[in-house]
């Protein structure tokens, strides 16, 4: 009743403060309990009621959830009792539940199925959420209570998880800047709000640039040996874009990569390649260069305010790496052998091109085309021959069967579950004995309303402080959609991506902790990619491929000879893959290790950073600055290296499974699951040591990449 009274008071107050008719209507709907996001989610396992939610519901729901969270915080602050773990630390940990649910749902939908209403809502709500977080994290009265509990921690009888939560809560307040005062605190809040606005603008610009570009051809010879399914997809794209005939290719990965591999038209390849490489760098309304300069300058200023010499120092203090020097040390161990391998491969590719009578310089847009040729000539391998064995639903089933072999999990379709898009598939996850574990949404296909890449979202995090709360997670991809008569057929790399993101999903699903802010993927940035990357090791093992890699027409299991050719062919070009990734990781670290605002323009800064590591002209960083969504519109700033850091862990882990002689070793799988179940209740270092029994070793990764004898 008290909560209802508070809500009524807030709502009436909001009505009086409304600036226009639209806001009044929004608040009236809240009073009439018409916003489904604010009602009890009376759905299967408490999934969001997507069938009832309208795009217009998110903004007022988040604003109302902020008000409710504020009332919860006020209750903690005004508690007349002395601060205790329960009335302060635990109360903080469980506060904001509605806000988390509503904002998580909004973030997931806006990323995967956006529209003009959601874009506008994001512009408005992102800075408002940032201000709200600052008001909580920089509240001196609240911190005083937290500090009193922290200072008395030696006299408390706490569980290991409770003690970790106490330490994390205290340190997070300090890292947030709660000890700043006056103008410095005000400036910090201004910076945080502005960074939120810039991040949103960066992502929107990138989506516009990606969607706006295309190449169209009516010459079938330009398609080369593109598979029948991909030809049909390109024809469908052309019709969607208003052409009566021909084929259109876009900057989405399922479109651009096959074209670069297959098309003999060198100039069209270059045009598409440059379209991708110049996103956000065209001096138009979607240009991201000014945003980058402002963001890196503000991040440095914020780090200095908080007592760090650079943004990288600030970020890494909370990660396994701890310092920028540790990141550079790891990367430097791999860079030279990777670059030497890439140069050797470049020379081989250039020789083939020259043998075809092309005397011009070898270009980046030639790389994938001639890699495909070498794979055919040297290994008798054509990637399109393997696509029929990687039909999207079969690959999904392969991921599910792997989870069954390792952990005993089963996946049951929830056909009546509400969805945010008709293409989504929803499954209940259960233990072998039928015990409920959680729910996973899977959204496979590329579309203009979805941002690029692949990712996992947590709609509702697992917790167990007041009864078991079902984890609800999503996996999102940009795979080629099915066409009339042809299902979605994946490349090996795309299939690998599904297993990768499924590893993130398992991290969220198998969590079993008390507090939501320690659950699942709430771990250090350079640990979070480990449970995802390790899944990639299994997916190409013959024993696992036999479970799912079956021809979509005949049901034939992928032949052993094809597996052998595929793995050998995919090992070729490892130098390129590693260099492309590491160049982006170096670029990220260089942007965020600056200790003075750069006086260079973005292109000069990037050029100098790549020159410093002797990057060859034929390879671009996987993400150039102006379309580096990971670090300027997501949470990976000074953290893109984490894929490599985690790769050390995943290679080390799979080597341990191999040593046992059984890649499904039950005892090792049990220990691995216990680590996933621990969520973020320990440091990344301790989580790994508890699992493997020692520090990680880099040798298995060097061997895996072919960088050691």
C-alpha cells in the first residue's frame, strides 16, 4: 500500500509538471495502469509482454521506473536504524528491479528492432538514465551508510558472496567519484551525461551509414561463384530496394563478405570494400570524427578527475589486466609472429593475382577473393560447399546438443511466448530431470532495424535472494535470411558466431547466485568473453559436427574428408584474422591511453597508431575509428583486447579437456559449470583459478594459432 501511495503521489506531481499534451497522455496512461511494462508480467516464466508493448510505452515506463527506484533509495537513506549489511548493502543490491527489467527490455529491442520512436526515446532516455545513475552513485549520504558498513566489515559474519558484494559496492562508489565535491562533482556529472548523448549519436550515425550504402549489378558475371542461396538473397535485397532486376549487396557481413570472396569484378569489390571502410568518415551528417575527439577528450578528463592518468588506467583497474602495460605486453607477444604470417600470406596472394595478368598493387579488397582461391587450389575447399551442412536451425540444434552433452540441459520451444519480432525463436531451458533453468530468445536474421554484429542481452538476470528468479537472455545475430525455397545457410564463421553468443547465453542461464548485480555476465570485461570463446573450440570437433552438421536436403552428416579440408583451409589466413583483430585492439588502447587531449585529427591519429605497429597497407583494423561501435557506442572502451585475453583462457581450458582424452569430460564440465554458476561473485583471476587450479598458460593459444613450433 505504501508503494502504491508513493506511485500515486509521483504520478500526480508529474501531471502538474507536464509540458505538453503528449506527456499528459503518457502519465494518464500510467495512472490508468495502461502501460504493460509497469504491470505485473503475467506471462510464461515472466518474459516481457512483447505482444502488448508499444514503442511509445518505453519512455514513460523508464521514467516511472526511475521515480520508483528513487523512492527505494530514499527509503534506504532515511532509515533511522544504524547501517547494516541488510538495510544498506543488500537493500541497494535489490533496488531498481523494475528499472532494470524495463531498461534492459528497451535496450534489447532498440538494438535489434529499432524504429523512429525507439530512436527518439533512446536519445531522450540515455542521458536521463546517466543522470539517475550519477544521483545514486554520487549520493554522499548513501555512501556514508555504505562506508560505515564497509569500515565495520571485520566484525560482520558474512558469506563469501555477501562479503564480495560489500567490497564491490564500496569500491564502485569510490570509482564513480563519490568523494568528489563541488565543481568537480558537477563537472563529472556533466561529462557522464554528454558521453551518453555522444555514444547514442555515434551508434545512430553508424546504423544510417551501414543501411544507406549499396552496390547494385545486373551483370551475373559479377557474382562469380556465389552460392545459389546468396544469389537469391542478393536478388531479394535488390527488389526490396526498388530494382526490377539484378542483385544488391550491402555492408552487412552476410552480404559484403561473400561478395568480396566471390566476385571477379575487382572494381566492384573495391567500391564495396571502401564503402565499409569509410563508414562514419564521409564528412556528411553521419560523420563520427568530431564525436570521437570529444568522447576521448571527455573520457580522459573524467579519468583525471577520478585520479587516473588515462581512461585506460581507469577502466583496467577493475579488470584482470589491471594496467595498460599488461595489455600491451600480452599483445606484443602475439603481434610479431601474427604480422610475419600475414605478410607471408599477403605475398602468396599477390603472386596469384600477378599470375592472372594483373600488374597493379595488391589491395585489401583483393584479400578475401584470393584467400578463397588458395583454399580451392591448395586445399580443394570451397566454403559454399559446406553451407548446406550449416542450416541455421541445425546449427542452433548443435549448440543445444553440446549444452546437453556438457551439462545435461534440454531446450523446449515456447511457441506461444510473446516476441519482439516474428522471426524470433524462444526456448525454455531445463535440467536433465526437467527442473526449470531459464528462457532464451534467439533472433537470427539481418534487417535494417537491427544494428550490426552479434550479441547477447540479459532481459532479466538470475537472482535468489527472495526465491529463484528465472534468467531470461537473448542471442542476436545478422545471418542471411531464408529466401523463397532456400533456408538460411551459414558459413563456418557464422556458425562459429552462433556457438560464441550461445556461450554468453549459458553464462547468464547457468548463473546461481543470490544478488542480481553479481549474476551471470556481471564479471570483469576481460573475463566475460572467455565463456563465449571457449564454445568455439567444440563446434569444429568431428565428434560435435556429427551431432548437427547435416545436409539440409539429404540429412547426410558432413563427410570427414570435408571436415579435414575445412579445418585445414580455415587454419590458413590465421595471420590475417589475428592481425586484423589486434590492430583494432591496439587502436582502442592508443585512443584511451592518451594522457593529453590529442591535437591530431581522427584519421591522422589512426594512421600514426597503425604505423607504430607496422601494420601493412593491405589489412585494415577490424574496426576503424569511425565505425568502432564496440568502444564508442558500447561498453568495450579500453577493453577490446579482452577477446585476446579471454582467448588465452579458452585455449588453455580446451587443452585441459583434450588432455583428459574426452572433450565432454564430466568432471571438468562440472567444474566449468560451477564457475559459470558463480557469476561475478569473485574476481576473474579467482574464478579461473578455482576452475583450472592454476594461472592460465599462453602456450596452448600460441600452438592453436600456429605461432609456436
